[in-house]
């Protein structure tokens, strides 16, 4: 089975507006590059420094303008990672930045505008969740590996914009679908990208993904105030 590496950071490449003023703020941060804190969770282990985990996620990046801040695996997956022939995770979260964007001073009001631009550039569409759940397995043409669908947009915090998506990680396997929550996060006026992934298993997994995502993203935000 060939894995199509559709991880959230790769979808951002090339989605910047051609007009800089439509994407960035007119103001610049006094400090361009800042440090970010990675909080501790009971259910997940931050493990980007682990050799095998770092290698796996670094191989997904096709642009050096992106920097991985941290990777959280659930504790069970982390304990078994060295026994897996192929690292293929679920129930995990990733935080990244685009180094070229860190100079721009953004506010919570910019998040929706940035997300609209990204959706337009990638051709991403919104679909009703019940319709999506009905078609995602029965219609093999409904979901494409290179183009996720959005089933809900919401703001768990004024400085976080989240989008609940469905993605097909394998272009040649229509049975494996992943719930993916994509997040735009503002930390001290700097833009951070966060993603949470969970295998789709009925409507309950959508609510679980939202719940887990909101816990992780909110705690990340609070730890960087």
C-alpha cells in the first residue's frame, strides 16, 4: 500500500495569497522568532526529539520554511513505536510554524481571513457531516487523498480557529479514513499551525477528535501566554 503523505503542513505550501497584503498584517512583530513551550499531558507524550519519530515527520516535509515544534503521540503508541515495522500513527498531534510568517504581527481577527485564503487556494470545500459520513465509504469518488473536506469550522478560543476535516491518507485504500482537526493558533501575535489526527470510526470519533483537539490546542495556547 502506498501512503500519500497528506499531512496538514504540506497542504499549506503554495496556498499563500499572491497579494501579500491579503494574507499578512501590515504590522511586524518586534521580535520575529520566539520560543514556544510544549506542555505536558497525561495521555500523550511529546516525542519529536526521539530519533525514529523525528525521522518520520522530517521526511514528510518538502520545504525548509516549515519548522516542527513538537509531536505528541498517545502513550500506548509511543511505548510500541520501536516494534512497528512502519510508523503509521493515529491519535497524535503536531505543532509547526512557517518561518517566513513569523515576522508578521497577527491578531485573532486575522485567523478567519487566512483560513478562507487557504481554502480557496487548495480548493477545499465544506460538506455536511451526515452527508459526509454517508458517502465517505459508499462512494469511492467522494473523498480524494489530495483534497480533504471540511465538515465543521469553529473557534474553541478567540486565538484558535479549528476546522474538522476528513482525509484519505492512502490513495489506493478507500476503507481507511482519518478525522483531522486543523488549527490556526496565535501565540503572542505569531501564527502556529496545529493538527490532531484520529481514525474515523463513526460519528463518535468526530466528537472525540474535537474534544481531544480542543484539550491539546487550548493547553498549548495557555502554556505560551
